[in-house]
C-alpha cells in the first residue's frame, strides 16, 4: 500500500478528475512509500482528508526517504580529534551473525560466520553536547535543517513534473506523535508525521529544545550527518558486522545484549515501549521518549544502549539478500556490506542499515531491540528516534 501524504490544503488544490495521476505526482515529489504486504487497500480521497493542515505524515516500519534525494555531505571538516576517550576496546573474534529467534525477520537469515578485527567503539550514542561541539566547530547544517532544492529534485522526476509550492519545500523531519486511542498497526501514518522545523535542536518541532538535555542522544540526524560528524571526530561509522559483534558483548547466540531474558521480564534493561503500542506507554522504564545515555546497564563489553533508546546508523548499504550472499562467500573477515542497496519494498531508493531499535520498539510491532534485528532508511532521512555512535580502528 502506498501511503504518502501531504497537507490537506495542497491535496485539495491539486485534485482533478484524474486523481490517481495527481496523487502519483505529489507522492513522487515529496513522499514516501510504505509497502506492507498485508494491506493492499488503496488510499481514498476521503482518507486523504484526514490529514491535518500543515503536517506531512509518513511511516516507520520502512522508514521513508526525505525527498528522494541523497544530500551531499557539506561543511564537514576533516578529522580534528585523536584519542579514544569515551570509547571501549572491542576484541577481535568470530561469531555467527544473524537470527537467534522466531521473532526474526527474513533479512536476518541465514545465520553465517563472520570474523572481525578488534576496534574501538563509543561507549554511548553520540550526545547532543558532542554534536553541538561539532556544529559549533564546523558550522555544519544538518539535512533536516536544509530547505529541499527543487532544481536537484526535479532531475529525478519525469520531465514536465510541476513544481510544488514553496510552502511544501521546507526543512522538516519525522516526529513520533502518539495517537490518542488504540489503532491498528498496519497504518503507521497514525503515529509518524513530517513536522516543519523539527531537527536536532528542536526534536519535537518548533517550541521544543534540547536545553537541559546535553546527555541525551542526538536525533534527527541523517546518515550523511552522522558520517560528517564521524569524519570530524577522527572516527567512522561501524560496519553492520562490527555493530552486531559489539552488541552481543561476547555472548554466544543470545537474543539480546543482556542475554535471553525477555525484555518485559524483570527490571527494565533498555529504553523500549511498555504497554500497548503506539497509544499507551506504562513508562515502566520511566521514559516516554529518548533517555539520557548511561541510564541503563551496559552489556558485557561495557557498551550502553545497544538495545533500545535510539536507532544507530551503520556504514553499510542495506540489501535484503545480503546475508544469503554472505553465506555463500569465502570472504567473511571484516565484511563491509554489499556493493549497493536493494530493498524490494522500494527498489529505487538507496538505503543504509540502522541497528539497535529504539524507545518505540515493542514485541507487538518490531522487537528490534534484538541484536540481530535490521532496519533500513534512505541516508538523507532523520527521525526523532534515530541517532548513531562511532568506531575507530585499533592501531596495531
């Protein structure tokens, strides 16, 4: 089901007898498809009328691309930092990468052997304070803060595609807004919305801020933003293989960073959703959104929040069949991911891997706090539950 949306007023302005054509053009211009095999129903004009004015809605289970455009990494300084303060040395090792439970999704199979060299990894997700230091030092402007460039966008659209109004081409990012009552989980538009002015400084949009949240993980960062920070810090983003090896913390074939105890059992072990997703959170872990880093116990390697809190970008391209290709390859040492991206749900959209789950994960929906769980998004997309951490090569 294609469920891209724009503002109610804009839909009315463009509505003509050939409704399907105009909807396609508008979706292609801006927004973002969530294809869910279980739901083949078509969006009707009546459903479109439910979109509130000045808000652009979208999806999460297949996080949507921002404007079908990969932004260049701009204003990123070269490495200025050295050392490994705030990092943990992850030992070299061999493990079986992939699914350990029936909750796993198809792209987590087959389980296959991987070898990784030792490396340094940030003990926490990059914080607002750390990212602010980077921005102040470089003048970097994040993807969410940039106004989309129509001259670049139109090159990826059919000739003659009409230019949308300037009121649509605005800086924005995806924000989670909990529904007021129970909803079916097949329509993620009910809790994800594109909000004008949402960015790392304003996580919930205009009027919100990060004041008093210096130790919270930075969010609304695209892959491009994360890569730019890593380069400035003299680090890099982890490969997917490195990330999973580190998340496992030396445990063999366990489901979670802490072992196999279910996330809902015992004391809170990570910042996840408790209750009924997405409208009722019991706050058993005390947090409705992101939590300050170091709020929950580490895994056995000394890493915080390798499950829950916020999603973390990896260096790799996402390919749905990568594990099948890897299991047939003789080269299993330090794999750096596939040579290109392929998501059968959106085959024309290049995507990068995200790992670790977030404060929105729940067994009824995604259970992505599992160490083998994979997510993907276009590298120019930022969300209110996505951040990153960095790694650094171990010097021999």
